[in-house]
C-alpha cells in the first residue's frame, strides 16, 4: 500500500484543482449525474482517498460498498495486469475463457447452501436483479414479483419499478414495468414489530393483494441499503423464506450491497441461516471493476432456454480476473472478521454519541454496514440535519454517504481493510461535527 493511512488537509474541501475540474464536469457531463463530494481522486488505498489538491480523506463510503478489499488491492491489481496483457475481451458466449468459469465455480462454492448451483455473470447489480426475475419467471411460469418498502434494486426500467424510493431514482421516468408488487418490510425502529409479526404482515399483504399462486419470486435485501440500512427484526427473513418454500415461490436475496464480507458474514443471509434460491451479487465482487452475478439452485438457474441469458460484456475477462483476486483476498485475510472488528469499534462509539444527542434516533447495522437515523424533536425524519452533518464531515476530510427513503440516514461503509486507528479518528470527527451543532 503506497498511500499513507493518515488524514491530511492542505486546502479547503474541495480544493482549487478539484473546483477547476468540477467546472469542466458541468460543461461535459450530463446534469443528471449527481456528485456527493466534488473532490477528484488521484490515488486511493486502505481507508484513504487522495485528491487532486493533495488532500487525504478518510473513506467511509468504499465507492458505495464496492472496494471491500480496499482500493488497488495487490491481488486485484496483479490479476488485472496479467489478464489485460493477455486479452481484454472475446465474449464468453462466442469463445469462452477460463476466468469466467473459475468465478462461477467460486461463487457456487462460497454462496449459502450446499446444494448444486449454477451462476451467470453480468455487468451491474441492476442487470443481476433483472436476470434473477427472468430466471424465476422461467422456472415458475408465473409473472408477479414481490418487493418491499424501503427496498432498492437499481435504475433500469424493471428495477426502478422494484425500487421503493421515488426521488431521485424514479421521478419522471415512468411508466414502469408491470407485475411488481410492494409489501411492508420489517423496520424495528419504526414499526416495533417482532420478526415473525412483521413477516406475517408481509405475507398477509402478498396473499391478499397478489395471490401466492401468481408470485414468481420475492426479492429482498437482507439489510435494506439505500432504504436506510434497515436491519429486519430477527426471524423476519427466515419466516418469509419459509413462506416462499411452502408456496413454490423463488426467494431471491439481493446481496449486492451486503455481500462479500460487508456485514461480518461472507453473505448477510447466513446471519440467520437463510439459504436463498437465488442470490444477486455485484459491488464487492471484483475490487472495483464492473461485474455482477446471479447464483442459485441448479434446477432454477437452468430453467431459461439456451441463449436466454447473457450479454456482450457480462463476465468480462479483466473483471473476472479482478474478482478472483478479490475473493482470494477476502478469504485469505478473513475480511468478514475484519468487518466484525469494524462494527465493534463503530457501534459503541455511535451509541455513546446517540446517548448525548437526541438527533440520533437510531444506531443500527452489522459488521461494516452501519448507520445512524437522524430525527427532529418529534421523532420525525430530519433530512435537513442529515445533509448538514454530511457536509460538515466532508469539510473535515471524511467521506460519508446519506441514505434512507426520507433522506435522514447517514450510512458508513469503510473498506474492510481500514486501519483501526483511522476508524477511531473518523468516529472522533463525527462526534466533533455533531457536538458542534
């Protein structure tokens, strides 16, 4: 790692060089592409981003849970360099190559369950979700897709329909794909229900408004990501999965943000022993290169006709090489354990901060997927305070992200390789910002 693991501010955030580059962005990049923190990164590693002005920022975003293994992880860099020198593309559907096969074998091995599995490789999380729906429909010969309040699944037409939050993801982009039905989720801070009670409410909605015999699949994030890192009450996921088994419905775990060690388990489903029929994967799979996958039961994955699955770039050989390097790093360095260590540092610090500041209504998360929900005096979501705190953190040289259906959640996604002292400094900076309000 060439980047020193130290926060350093040499200019205001953003600095003059970043401001200059931002002006070029406004002249060249479509306005619809938003930017959270307009610093232009020139180098990154461990828990630090270096910008064009020489500032070194603490990274609590990981590129939205992508660089779990850290930026420019050595095994990823080496694998990519070797592959790109050999060939960069042939399309697996035209002339296959070993990297694609090896990634599928690895995913079949490491995902939950000891049943026979198959995998397909794709480009993005949204594409993985769309393919999971296609596979489930081919297998069940049914049409309906059930999703949950606060869920996020992507920005394509089908996945926008599946996503709960309107702004900025859906507003003005309809009409959306049909046969998508949304039911209540488990949100312990807001609904106060036990897991089984919340599941019974969800199942009742499905049966009343959709009908079990019409449902091809239920798609759920084990922890809602963009919806605010909502961790369901214990027992909720197992009960929903059991209902799916009893009714011939494909249970799809969207682990695009929760996977690859992020929550302290290799996959978040295993926290309660849930074995999904299909699992969608992306983000942390390839150390920063674009790759996604659907992995699942062989008899379900094999339902579509030959050539019904695929895509020109899906399973690109360079991305596959990166994935093999990332998976090896996760396993050899036991990054799920590192994620649990991160949680052990962050959660007590955040709970102590919440005890002093009523603006923090809830502290939640698992492993290195942690959030605080910010509220006003009445307990209502406070998006204004959330935005102000995030901007103050940015000014202190720390990347934090907002989330939540109401925009009132600060989410923290440090790289799993972040040094503990840097993480403790980050918690101190957050306390400084909130203490100063």
